[in-house]
C-alpha cells in the first residue's frame, strides 16, 4: 500500500521541530531509564492513525488530520505534554490514507503497530474501518483510543477493553431527535434515509426509541450505500409519503446536500433533521447553498466554530487560532473541531498516565472524569470516561438553524 507521503515536519517559532511526520519510526526504548512499551521514550511519544484522505470522505479525513495536527503542534510548541510519570514528551504523529476502506485500514494498522511501533492508535475515522481495526488492537493490547465514530460498538470495554469511543453514539443522537419530536405532542409523520450499515441502523434505532409511545409515526425508511453517487431515487420514494419530517441519517456531506436539494425540486418541504457531522455551517450549509432553508435541525455537543454566537468563546477562539497553519481543517470546520476535542482528550489522558506503558495509558482512560482542557464542548455536555459502557462525551442539545446560527431549542411551540 502506498504511503501517504506529505512530510509534516514543521518549525514552530523558537520551540524547535514539531514532531509530526508521515514517516519515520521510534523503537520506544532508546534513552529510557525504565522499562517502557514501543512508541515512547523519555522525550517522545509516537501516536498513529488511519484516515480517509481520498475518496468520498476525504474532506472529513483531511479536517480530522489537520485539527489533530494543530493541537499536537500547539502542545509541542509549549514543550510537549507533561505525563503522569513526571517526564515531558513531544508528540510524533504518523498517519496513512485508507480511503474509507476497512481492508486498507487493517493494512495501515499493521504498519503503524508492527513497523512504526506506535504507542497507541488514535482517532481512526469511520465505523467500518474501526470495526476492522478493533479485534486486532485488542488482541495486540494496543490502545485504540477516541475513535472518530459514534457507534456504540466502541463503548463495550468489557468485550473490547483496549477500544474507547469519544462522541455520543448514533443511537443517543437519534433518541435526542425522537424525544424532541415526541415532546411536541402532536401527530407527525417521519420519512427516514439512513446508511445501510450499523451506523445508519443506530440513527434509526435511537429515533424509534425516542418516539416510542408518542404521536409520531415513521411512515417509510430508505437506505443508501457509502459508495452511492446519488440518493435521488430514495428521496423521491420518501417524498411520495408527504411526511412532515425528513430524518437524514446521511453521514456523507455531498449526498446529504444533493438529497435535500432534490427534495426541494419535488415540492416537498418537510422539517429536516441532519446528523451532527453534516451540520457544518461554513463548509457544508453555505457551500451547499442550504442556508436559506427554514426548517433545518441538528443535535450538537460541540460549540460550532463557524457559528457567530461562539465568536468570543475561549475554547472556540483557541481552536481557530490553532488551525490557522492547518487550513484543511476549515474544509469541514465542525468535524475538525470534534477531532480537536478528541486530541485535547488524548493529551489530558497522557497527562494522567503514570508509567510509559500502554496499560498505564488505559488505566488513565478509565479514571478520566474531568478535563477542563477539553474546552470545545457545548454548555451542559460533560466528559467522563469512567463509564465502561458509554463514550466519554455525554449529552446533546437539539438546535434549529436560523439562517446564520444554530440556536438551541426546547419544545417547539405549535
């Protein structure tokens, strides 16, 4: 498999070399005075990832990579991360392109662990790729941390103790929408478009749980595949129901945009609920020319950096300042911000890691209950990794797009 070859060794002011590279290895033992695992010395720690840097999810992958690079660069420019064993280490970041192909993700994992000798695998993107990596990481006892997928399958530490998710699951997001619709206490019909995999099923399962026992009824469900080039036929079938609500469980932005536009050409104007990774204002709604629509909803746990209401927020300002030298984060700004929060969480975990071992890192995960440095979360949303049956980030709020900003809503007046 071809290596993603862009060299990312950059000079950062007077702090010296930012240790982020697309190649290079570290055996992890040279220079240490006590026994340590691969990928960590007294002065460096090597983290690896696999991301879709080509293909339909390239914008998400590029934003994820850029945002994490930006935060690690910020940490390295300040001298590195002071870990729980008292040593300060700079972060090396190794990555490969998987084009959102699970088979390539496995190849990348093998290369990261067995050739690059990374200390941990961090933030691979997507449910399929992470499901492919998970059994191998757990068999190898390699930390597989803060994966960039909301699937509940990454929140079962009894079964897979070396794998930890990060953000709310599709089930919890779908349930958030369902409870909001149910609370409006009026008959409503819902048409659903979802991805034809576990991720898409999670969005549907949560919605069904949220509306159970209410006056809300799902009248039609359609699916799409992640390699589909259009969802026009599915939208046409859903439009025939004239449902009050279109629930877009679509995680690929071009398909989400084209699907919503096609609904408009059919004269169908339902309320539209978009999953949070497609709710980026600048990179998706504006570019997709969707900002003029009146009835767009999403569920949020991140203070969207492109939303004017957060322009003076310290966490958002820190994020935007950090990514100035990593412009690909701007291509999918909110997805990048989620990635930035994941990187903040990893560094907070390293700060509590009391020995240079993978087991010590996992011990730190299990006790991470408060991390003020993770400052991009919405008010009321908490981070607590001590629950072995749930991802660390808890809570979401329903928001309505007013043409400029996402505004938090309560029960909608009818």
